[in-house]
């Protein structure tokens, strides 16, 4: 049987049509600002997010890190949600590269009141001044949950009222838009910088963008070079991103429906739990009541089902364009059968 890979939506492979777009891309030297396909992609994303400009970068980690670094000075503080990607999964870059410390909220989605309570001004020399509020939407480690648009507006308003700037880690903002019925433009409103990724649910092989004002993007451009992200004929990859935006955004609802089907199929399985209320998009968190996540993942691999781990007793499954409903339901049966054997 074919392997069903649910480790992440980053495992997608470019389709024949996407590869054709890459092969036909008009390219130039992007370090000199001469790649027309990169320029087209940056303009398209800036328009989608309602910003003055955007900058292509090779990875989502670089997108977050250069945007946040552009907003802070060493010793400043950034407010983040619980288990935020920019803290948990980016190799300590906030400390190593930005020289910033983080103040983590108690929950994945925090409130304006939380922001006001956490804020520290620059008046006290003993404290690290709070400069940035960073939001992740959808939130990866929370299971792909979406922020409420009104709550987002309250958080950004509170941050700005205190003189802070706001950053949106929108790696899966496309999924949030598809799930909520809001546009990416609406969900990005109130943020001073936004990062978006093309190599997850949209299926491009690489690439993320930072969107902001022209001044912030100017600073990010230098930081991209400093971090080794200046590339040459990168229009080949930008073409994949353009194809993904135009052809793969509209189908994200299929991934969400498949994730929900997977979760429903596991609700009554033995020795595991799934919280259906937290399955908003394409990520399903499966809590193992008996045994360990690694035990389930290891046996599932033998049956051709690849899964990820989100903790010692939590399995993470992510649907995407390379796995259809049949594959998802096969995975559900394998997971349930394994869990039933756990002691």
C-alpha cells in the first residue's frame, strides 16, 4: 500500500503543473532586485495582506526572525502565546539573533487584558521593555486552532495603545482564512508585520514572505542578507509560490474536512482522546491515554502511516493536498487499532 504521510503539511510535493510553472519562470538575480517573478509574488502577497511591501525569504523561521529583529533592540521583550512557533521551533533564534527575551502568556490565544497586564515600560531600568506582541494564527501546537477576529482586533489595539508593535506569525494564515470565512486581508488587519508560508498547505516546495511597511521591509531586506537569505535566480521558487496562491488556496477546505473526518473516526477509539472542538483546520492532536506517542508512531510506520509527535503522549496528524479521504480513513483505522492494543 502507498504510504500515507501525515507528519506535516510541509511534506507536499509540487504537482506537474507547478513544476511546469517553475520551469517556465522568468528569472533574474534577486540579490540585485532583478528577478521579475519574485517581484510579482511580493506584490501579490502585499496586496493580499494589505501592506505597502513584502519580501520573499527561503523559510518561515527566517520570516519570523527577521521581522521580529526589525522591531526590537537587544534586551527588549516580546509577548508570545503558549508554545509559540517563534520560541519553540526556531532553535532559540530570538535569543541568539535578536537578543530579545520573551514573556509567554498562559494560553495559546491570549486577551487584550493579558497584554496590558504583561506590559513593562522602558521607564524602569531594572526591567526589559516590552516592544512587540506576537500572535500565531493558526496556532500549530494548539492543533491548528484559529483566533477570533474580534479578539485579534482587541489584542492589536491594546498593544498599539501601549506603544508596542504587533507581529503576526501567519504561516498558516491561509488555513485560518479558509476556516473562518474571513479574508487574509481581514485577519492581517492591525498587525505591523506579517509572515506567511507557501510550503505548507499551499504545497510549494519552499518560500515564505514578510509583509509590512516599506521601511520595515527595507530593514528586513538587510537582515535577510545578514542571515544568509540572499538568493539569486529564485524566481524558480517564486513561480511555485504564485501557482500555489492562485490554485491551492481555494482547496484548503478539503484538508480541513479530511482532518475533521479523521478526528470523528477516532472519537470513540480505545485508549486515546481527540477534542473535536479544537479541530479547526488541518491539524489533529491525538492524546494517548495508555502508552506513549512514540509507540503508536512506530507501529503505524510499519503499516505505512507516518505521524508526528507533539509530546510524550500526543500524536499530531496533519492533512494536506497529497492525502485524500481514503488515505485519511485508512490512517484512522490503523491508529485506532494500535491504540486498542496498548496496555
